[in-house]
């Protein structure tokens, strides 16, 4: 999509989220073994939605005008690949 929209000066970047404390992740958060799995996370806790807003704001700013076609991970250190 980034390549297709580049001629129109539209940048396309993605935010790749780890486990964020939202209603969307509620079922996962309520599983009994989640605390054991959280131990494998880099910072040992769920992310907060507001911890994603700064990178989104940056990507929408002129400071990120040379960033296109990237996926930025907000994962708390969780190892994963697209």
C-alpha cells in the first residue's frame, strides 16, 4: 500500500501492538495462565493505550516525513515477527 500511495505523497506505516490493556484484549487477560505468560514479556506488564499514542503522533508529524512502509513495534519487549 505504501508503494501504491507514494505518488500521491501519502505515507503508510503500521503500528504492531503487543498485549495492550483494552477491552479487545479482555479475554486474553482473563485466562488463568496469563500471569505466567507475562513473565516472558520484556517489561512484565500489559501496555496502556496511551503508551501507543506518542509513536502514532510522531508518525503523523513532519518529523516522520521520510518514514514510509514501516511497521513499528510497541510490544514491551515481546519477541515476535510479522
